C-alpha cells in the first residue's frame, strides 16, 4: 500500500470502515466445515451512520473516517491563463458528468497458498500483479527480513488492476506463520466482490472553450473522486484523471483540480484506464457540445485540435515523433462518415508510472545447458508479457523460441521488474530484455557463436529513464516516457442497437499483432459494459451484487469489431518502438457510444451507465 491505512484485520474495539473489512480468520482442514465455524463467531457492532457521498465527506463538519481527514489527496495542474482565454473565447461549454463504480469481474477469484519455511519465514504462491509488492507487504506484516518471504506467481486469471492491493495473500501468510501448516485461502465470488477494489466513481465539472475557427483555447476542470474506505491507489488514480483530462488535444491554458475523498463505500483502486477512462468521458462529451456550438463536424473538430509531433500536450510535455493520433483519426474517417448514427472519441494513455516516480523494468538472461533462460518478475495477467520478452530476446539474438526457457516470476530467482500496471511492462521490461539480449549477443559474437562457451553466464538489463514530478518548474517537463493513442467509432442502428465498433490505435511497434488486436477487442467489450449495462448498486455502502445480473456485456451482444493498427511518423528505439495497449483500448469506448446516441436522439448522456438506450431503459432501483 502506498498509504498505510488499510489494516490486515480490525482489532477488537476498533472501527470497521467498510463492508469488506476483516474481523476474524477461520481455519479448517475441510472447506465444507468453514460455514459452521463462522457461525460460532459472534461480533458485537455499534453502528455509525456511514458517509457514502464524497461531497458530504468533504464538508468541514463531516465525521472523520481517518484521523488526517476525509480528503486523501488533492491535485492542481495549471498552465497559461485559462480564465483570460475563456473570457476571450468565441464558444464555451460547461457541463458536469458523473460516472459510477465498475467491477473487475476477473474469472479467477483471489487465491493464495502459503506454508512456513524451515528458516522461520514463509513461502507464498499467489496470482497478483507484483510478487515483490507482496513480499514487501507480508514481510512488514510479520516483521521478517524480506529474504525470508519467498513469493512466486502462479498463472493469473485476469486482473485489470484489481489485484494490485492485498486481498488474501497476507491472510494466507499470517495463518501459515501462526499455525505452522500449509494453508489455501480462496475467496468466493460474493466475498471477492466485497473485498477487492472497484473503478473510482467520479463527478467532473468541465469547462472547455475554443475560438471562432474551432481551435481549443482553454480547459477548467474539477474532479471529485470517491476512493472509498481506504486509500488503495486513489491518489495516483485521481492524479492521472487530472493529467489526462485535456485528452490528446492542444489545450495550452488549463486549470485542473482533483480531490480523492474517503467515504465508507467499497474501496476504489486501480482499474484499466486508471482514472483516464473517467475524465476522457467528460472531455469527449464536452468536445462534442463545443463542436456543435461551432457548427463544425466532430471528426473535423478533433482532427483540427489533436496534437502532432512537436506540439505540446496540456501537461507541458513535448509530443515526440512517434505520436500517431492524427493517423488514427484518418483511419476511422470512412467508418465515421458511413452512418448518421456514428459516434467518435479519441484517447491517449501513458506507458509507465511517470511524474517523477522511480520506475524500472528488469530482465535477466542466463545460459544453461544450451538454452537461454529468460527471467523477469513481470506478472503475466493475460496481456502476454511472457511471450513479449521471449519474442524480443529471439528478435535481438536471431534465435528460435525453442532455444529459450521462460521462468515464472519468483522472488528467489527473477529480478524485480515492478508491477504490471500503467501499461508499462511491454515498454519497460521489453526494453530491459533488449538491453540484456544485446549484451548476450556481444558475448556470443566474442565466443565465436558458441552458446555452450557461455554456460552459467548471466546478462542483466534494466530500463528506467527519469521523469519529472507533477508541478515541475520546467517549461516542458517529461511527465511520461511514452504514450499510446487511439480513436474509436461506434455505429448504432435506428433502434439504438450497436452495429459496429471501429477502432484505430497507435501503439508503436506491435510485438505480437494478434495479441494487440485481442487486447483492443477485449478492452472494447469491457468499455461497452461500462458504458451501457454494468450497474454496481451500492446503497449505504453495501453492494447488491450478483455476477449474473450485474450487467456484464454478453458475447451475443457484441457487435462487429474492426481494428486498425496505425503508426505515427517516427519510431523510438526502446523495445523496438513498442508501447502499451492494455488500458488504452477501454478508454474511448463509452464517449464514442454516448456520441452515437446523441446523434440518434439529440440527448447527451452525462452519466454512466447510460440510461434510455437499447440496452438499459432506466436506472435500476437500489
């Protein structure tokens, strides 16, 4: 945890802050007997009135959920003179948008296996996004040296950000350490829903302006984010919502404020898009209203205003030569022009943590018995990082995959490559792999091409160029090492049913084009659920959730999906020019669909999930 406010368990006499807090651990040799054991535990609660509205929580007289107050963090980004620009603008739009929770709904619920080690430590097998984060948290909990907590990763049954926090790992380790026995802790679907984090609900007030020719001039925004009962990654998520609120557009006058606020709701944390999904929805909807005021076609309005190489992003960073957002728009123009009920949206997403946070990808190549062992702790959550590092190794060395052996993440064996988040692993650990492979290639050349002559040798690569912190006094700070760009068109029929989704994405060099297309299609379907059908009902902080009725977008509802992989005018050297796609694919979907509906019935939907559509006629009663 970045902020240490989420206890392993709630002690007798302390306060439970949300429905998913742990107050007791029951252990049995047989899983079937656990419900009976749980019935023996009697907890006497003194109820308090929960605070479930972040705006109520922000009031000065609101009860404090945590000792330091209910505002977890605040952000403020400012460049230029937005007030003056708005005053002088030809057209201005001010609207408020609200988006709700979203459940990750990964296929595999949380599970961990733990057992004590002979040296007084603990072994742990998990399915998470970072084994080294787990090692740190468990060693802190048990007050053990890091090296006495051995963590290795099993295959991960989906994550989407929902496995960045502790869920069952610390409980499994604690039970094993206390009992001296091997233990398996696995959450049921209902318990999983209560415990793990959700996408942040956000309320976003946004003012955008442009001149008479339709060129954007200013953005003023205020974002209030409900982070729930504990911090999780609420601060960074809100920060990213703010840094990307201007989209891939030429806003040079901005004033953006963001607040992450504690409530007694379920905890909100990392979720595919990491805050950008939310602020993109508000920005894209506002741009459509602004284009309408100008009398300019929404595609033309975007094409006029997207950044190109050499331009400056709203955060002040100079756009590099690889940026291809204009090319993305060109790739979908035919689809957009094909229907009067086509909606459009653009998006961009960083690769890497950025904003001054240390961020290093690592890979080690070891020669053993005529094979090249590829070692990295980068968690494979379905995005294919294992295949990526093997492909980069083979590309660099000119060898077939059969000469390589991929080693699963293991704190005793694999170097720390950081967490699988922020669309970072392809770029950061991919480049670290290329660096290590270049070292091996040089050694192999010096050995006359005899791999056996390098038996036992290891070659380490790491990649972690510095970035500038938010609020840097540099004129053009480097907030992130790289960005990916995308554009989506949604086409609906006269009834409002989706006919086709057409996406164009600039991810640099696709290492595995089939995997990239799969990420884009999966992200699109997840975005459609967020936009149209997923309704996480949470009255008074107590979710009413069943997986079958929650509203996940069904396979039979998925329209035709068409994907274009485009390239910007330049290619960067790192990782052969590859950038992340995992998060970006989900981001522009909801605003594209909202725009399609507004072209159908003239109504701009300002909240998610959308009401009065083919898929959802009205809000579900809580």
